[in-house]
C-alpha cells in the first residue's frame, strides 16, 4: 500500500527519497514484500503525502491513478474473475493480503448496489484513505469492465472540504459529507458486467497463490519469531537495537518487552539466539573465517565472538568446525 503513495508522489514531480526522509519512513521496509506496517502508519503517510505535495485532495487523486497491478496477487485474481460481482467477492476474500485494516461489503437494494467501505476495527477511516479507496474502487471497476461507471450517490463520513470541484471530476456528482458511513451507490447491473480480461485458467492459478498467501498470514507466528526473522534480515548490515526494532514494528520498546515477557523470553535472549543460529550456519561453510563471522555478527573483535560461542556450546568456533568435519568424514 506504500508503493502507490510513492508512485503518486513521483507522478506529481516530487522526490520519494526526500519524502521518506522528511516523514521518517524507513525505505528499507520496501525491499521485502512481506513487511507490514500498521493502518495508523499508512494513514500517517497518506496525510504526510498530502502536505508534502501540497495537494489537499491527495487520496482522491491517488485513487484515480490506481492500476490493477498495484493490488498485487489480489489484483490478478480480480482481473481474471468472471464478473464484477466475482471480482468484488475476491476483494473481500483476499484483501487481507494487501491491507488487513480496510474492508469492503455490499448489498443490493431495489435497483441499486450499495458498496460500504470501512475499517476492520473500531474508529473511523481518515479522509485521504477513504477517498483513495472510493476513487480507486470506481477506477478499478471501470478498468475491469471497460465501461463507464456512473454513480448515483457517494457518501463520506468526514466533513466537506472547501471545494467540491475535485469530486465532480472523479465521481461526476457531489458527495454527501458528514454521514454515518463511506458509501458508493450505483446500479446493480454493474455487478453482472463481465470482466474484460476474464480467464478461468489464470484465475485458478492466481486464486491458489492468493489462498496460500492468506493461509500463511493466518498462521501468524509468535511475536518473538517475527522479531527473530527481523533480526536475521538486518544482519550482517546491522544488529538492530531494541529501539530500532520497536520503530520497525510500530510499537514502543515497553510494548515489545511486555509481549516478549508473555512469551517467556527477552530481547537479549532473542539477540543471543539469532547470533548463535547464524554462527553455526556460517561455521558449516568453509568459505568464512572465524574473524569474518565475528564481524558479520557485529562483535567488536574475534575474541569476543569466540568467548560467546564457547559459552553457548562448550566449544570454540574452531573446535566446532573440526567436529563438523569429523562427523562429515564418518558419514
């Protein structure tokens, strides 16, 4: 969800590196598609992008720039669905892959379909996120069906901004503001529109991928295991401090300490575990000297690593490596 924000900033002629620096957003998070940020952090970035680009309608305009590919696996499932109703149902099933905080639901009333946009939990969606979601949904439905999608009514929970013209350009009608929900109302015929790119074979391929991804996320490893994975990703570039880890997960250091205490461990114990696991992995490979391993694990000097390793295993790194050689020769 961060990439569309950065793409919009670039299209407006601004520099993303400067934006990330100004907003204290760690660009390294973008190097791994499995990284996650909180809904609160996403909304903070949207608001910051509006200020940075001096566009008070940033979310609304970003939605217009949305491409199906921006939705990742979810987008490809929607693109190969049979009808718009099928595509929206796919959005409901797999949106957690993209963003677990925002949800979509709809119901048919008479000749209309009413599509509701809301947060997963309590609270209200911020203005920029709500307008981005609404305008991007209209954009995507139009692209999937290759048809113009006339809206009968649009409702937003937030109060009306000073200028209605940007909304008229996007929705072709003035929204109602200050309501109880974010809502798009259109003809129910839209649900039966065929998807232009529908392909049953490709749908099966991408739906399997989406299902596997959703199932993997649902397993939700323990918080301590998430921290272990994070530490291993950081090394050998750096050994993250407690504060850096708290910043990465979007929580306070005290929250991390409490969560780890509930799982009967500490940040220090996890740091030792990561270094021990990586050290034994490195020692199995003859390419790395003990000194190189020490520096890769961010020890001040090889002797500090050797002392720590002997404390963990009862052997020096050299003795451990020799033991591995002997076991290998016996095999």
